[in-house]
């Protein structure tokens, strides 16, 4: 049968082992909020998202599309949906979405040494 556990090695050392969902939850621990807004409103969007919860980190910004990491323990999905819906027009948001940490994002954090084992 196939194995359902992964081991991640960094510089020849085993950093962690577990199933993909467990590793994503253990080394992720954040939501990824992606917001695309009209040109010129990026600063307002950044300030707004950072006001939603403690520990928000901007990870990407290009041509009106921004990505933020929000620690999942600091906010609920209901709050994100409510606040984004209420402020979408004011912030000139064209599109937005929120997702859990992917295995790829967790792997990148582990391999960069951003997360201990």
C-alpha cells in the first residue's frame, strides 16, 4: 500500500514527519487572505487587513493583488467574511479569497527554518 506520511528533510536532517493535513496545521497555523483592489487603494487595503487581527503579515504585493498571512488563532472566518463584505466597496476591492495554509506553504516555512521542529 501507499504511505500516507511525509518526512521533510532540510540540509540532510529530518525536520518533521506526519500526514499532510497534520503538517499543514502544525506548521501553518494561519489563513492566507488574497485581496485584489483598484489601483491606488492598496495602502488602504493593507491598513484595513492589519487592523483585523494581531500578527498579520503581508507576503506578496503586485499590480493591485496582495496576500496576507493571518494567524488562525487570532481571527474567525466569520469575522473575515463580515468585515470584507462590509468594506468591499469602500476599499475598492475587485476580488478576494481566504484559504487555509497549503502543504506547500508549510513546507516552505519548514525548509527556510522559519519554524522549529
